[in-house]
């Protein structure tokens, strides 16, 4: 229903209420008039305002009274109000002369005299009614502007998350690709052709999964684990016996939804800054628990841990990208914690549980 329809419904309802109240009160006081004619006279007196209300609201949107050249706005509104009030007075006078509900059986009052009395006698009520329409229009416009601002904020937030996801992919693919190809070249030089072919196949599978459905912001934890495990399989081939992997995630938790490419940068940090810095290597463990409506995923490694000034320096963009994506997707409902645990480091990600 458009503005004209809503104006007709509201003004019609107000006219119906006023007409009913007028007739009921006057009859209760013992007055004698043409009640049907009086009812329609009062009801139809709202017709000019029903027709004018959308015009008033539109002018109020284009020329607010207290913004943008207020003198010009006040002049336009005064002119419109005067035109509406002259038309409404003329309409009501003509209806009263025609229906003559006050003195049925007698001659109706003179048009000019009746018009003058109505115009001056109800000018304050007309000003208040015009102001009420402006107020309603301002409230409607404010609500629409608020809705548009929310939609724009949501659109910008979605674009930000997509940009972060794209940046994360661009960070992962070249860096990891070069390391893996160097390892493949080393295997070929050593004559380990079957191992080289196997690593190329794993790399191809990982890149295929990484590039799959790039617009999805969330995936099942099980799908995210598959990508992380593909990555770790390649790293196991690079580090040989120096890297061990343990995944402890119950099957029922694998249906939980997490941000796409959540684990890969965390696991990559664990390999690069943890396992790679130990001569004897170490273990990377991925665990998941569910409690109080949240899903917690933890990646541990038994490397040297994070430096003491890590939080101040904010080295690298991988974990910071994850932190920003969590904030964009879940607000305060998600959390990223980085701590040095006993015998290594751990990264916890907490997100709302959703299947």
C-alpha cells in the first residue's frame, strides 16, 4: 500500500471516529439535527487532508523546516498549508451548504459568510493538523533512513569479510605453493619420483578444496578439518618424521559451522613458528569441544611458543586476519585467544554453535 492508500486509511479512520463521536454526543445532549447528513459531513471533511497528506510528507522530505535553507522551506510549507486550508474550507463549506444538517427544512447559510467563519475559526486546528502530518512524515523518513543505514552497514561488513577471505587466500596460495614446489623439486633431484608425484597430487587436492565455493563465509568444521589435514599431509612429507599430527574432534562436532579457511593460517603458524624451529620437530594437535552454546577449536603445538612481545608487535597478518573475520561475522560472540601453554603454544577459537 502506497502513501496515498495509507493516508486514505488513516484520515478515513479519524473522520469516522470524529463523525461517530459528534453524532453520539449531540444526540445524547438532546439536540435535533439531520444525523445521517451530519455524520457524512464530518466524515467527508477529512477528504482534502487525505489527498494532501502525501504531498505534505514529500515536501517535508525535500524541504525540512530546520535544515537546508530554512527560510525557503518555511515559505514553501506556508504556501502549501494555505492552499490546502483554502481548498479544505471551500470543500467543507460546499458540503455543509449542500447537506444542511444543522437546520434541516430551513434555507442553508450563505456560502461566503459560512466560508469566512470556517476559515478563521479553525485556522489553529489546521496548523496543528499540518504539523502532525509533517511529524508523521519525518518519523517515516527516519525509519527508512535507519533501515537503509543498517542495510548499507551490513553490505559493507559483508564486503569486508569477503575482502579478508580473499586476502587470506592470496596469502596462503603463493607462500605455501612456493615451499611445496621447492620440496617437489628436491624429491625429484633425489630420484624419489613417486613421492614427488604424490606431493603434487596432494597439493592439487588442497588447492582445489581451498578454491572451492569461494563466496561461502562459513563451512562445516569437518570440511575445514579436511583442508587443514591436506595441508598437514604435505607438510609431513616436507618434514618427514619431524612432524606428527593428532586430530581429536568428535564426529558430532564436525557438523558445526566455522569461518571458511579458519584453521589453515593457524596451522600454518604452528608449523612455521613452532615445529620448524625445533630440530627434533614436534606434534600439532587439533581439538574441539562444545559447551554453553559455543564451539571451541584449539590448535596446539609443542614448539618454542610465542615471543613475549607478540601481542604488541602483532607479527604476521594470518592470526590478525582471523581475528578481524571473527569480529565481522560474530561480533562479541566470538573470540580468538593465543597463549603459551606448558611445552608449547595454543590458539583457541570460540564461535557460536550453529549446525
